[in-house]
């Protein structure tokens, strides 16, 4: 079954066409990586999948689990099982992270009692992410460092347990040690260690670095996005090697350079 299917999507933001003829299909159990230069429209894609206002679909459709969600409100999309780690999530003055986590847990059908105490399950998850009770009782993302923001986003995903996980630059602004921690949890959330027939989660990972992918096991497919559309798709190791060696600008001239293995041998990057 297709977990995420995007057909001929065109999206306008404040009167400007950002996504154009965008197509993507992610089957149940698949993890794809999306690469592209700044301004290509990657974050716009994520916000459109979530149904943010100001991101106006002017053509095409988005399907999740074969249901057309193009016009569904954001909260219904989340309840259906879409989870996002945002590139720049907002700080929320007056809302404690602990409260947000409890609400997330309730939305997933857990009978958390109406108390200010966090359930022991959530506390354990927080400890794994190196969050002390003091952090959990702070306002969401307010004054958090870059790495703390990403870990707070991952923690919310661990509680929500989505079926389709969208990661918008989970590694940006994070030190190496915490990239490995975040990657380890992403690997679990994506069912990467289960046998293929038991892998029920799907993922789309946006990253500049490629480094985080080393920890995630098999990546099904990589895509290069430029100027609001996918210009090249294929084997992740080949594509990432090519970008590391030749940069995105080379893609503008010749996307088929990934087939030229002599270009790739000099870069030591294996997934
Ligand atoms: P990427 O994530 O690939 O770096 P973005 O999706 O953030 O790219 O941005 C793509 C283009 O859309 C940029 O030109 C950006 O300025 C524009 N854009 C995105 N969101 C908005 C917005 N809310 N208002 C105005 N322009 C926007
Ligand atoms: Mg972005």
C-alpha cells in the first residue's frame, strides 16, 4: 500500500508558485531521502503535506494511505498518523513540554490520567533523550539550544508514534554525539531493525549532510529537488556520493552524472 502519494502537486505561497509538478510515491515500509539546495522548496513540501494555511494547493493531490488528504485540516492529518520533525519549530510561550507530551499521548489513545504528573513511559523516553525533569517542565522550545529543539521534536514523535514520519533536517545545528542519538531513535521509530515484512512505518528524510543516513539502515530511494520539483531519483549511495563530489550545481547541468562511476570512487561514503 502507498503510504504517501503526491501527484502533480503545485503550491503557491503568498502568490508565488513554489512547488511545481511535484510527484512522489512512498510505499509502506519505505524510507526515502530528499536532498536539494536551500530554497528548493523542501520545507514548503512538508508544510503542504501537513496542510498549513498560506500553502495553497493550486493543482494536484496528496494521498495518505490511499485517502485523499489534500483538503483535510491539519489535526485530522496528524490523527491519521502523519508526524513531523520541523526544521524550525516555534517556541510556545506558556505551554510546558510535559503538557504537550501528555496531550500527544492522549491523542494516540493512551488513558493518561488528568494530572500534572508525566506518565512513567514518557519520563523514560525523556531520560533516553537526556532531558531532565527541569527541561520537561519548561515552555516548549523556549530558550532551547538547536540540539535541544531537535530532541524535543523527536520526543514528541516518540509519544505520537506516527506511521509516516517526515524529518526536516533532523541533523542541522546538532553536534555529532547528538546526531547519533537522534539517528538511533529515528531508526527505531522507522522500524528499521525489524524484518522487512514487519516494517510498517514509512519515512521521508530531508538532510544536507548525509551523515545521519549512515545510522538508519537501508534507505529505499533518494531524490534531488530543485526549483520546486524533483529532478533526479535513484540509488541513495550513488546520488549522495555524486552531490558530495560535484555539488547541486552539477545537477543542473547533468543529472545523469550519478551513473558515471568514475566520479564516485573518490568519495568514501557508503550507506
Ligand atoms: P528549502 O526548505 O528547500 O530551503 P523552502 O521551502 O523553505 O526551501 O523555501 C522555498 C521558497 O519558498 C523560498 O524562496 C522561500 O522564500 C519561499 N517561502 C517559503 N515559505 C514562505 C512563506 N511563508 N512566505 C513567503 N515565502 C515563502
Ligand atoms: Mg528547509
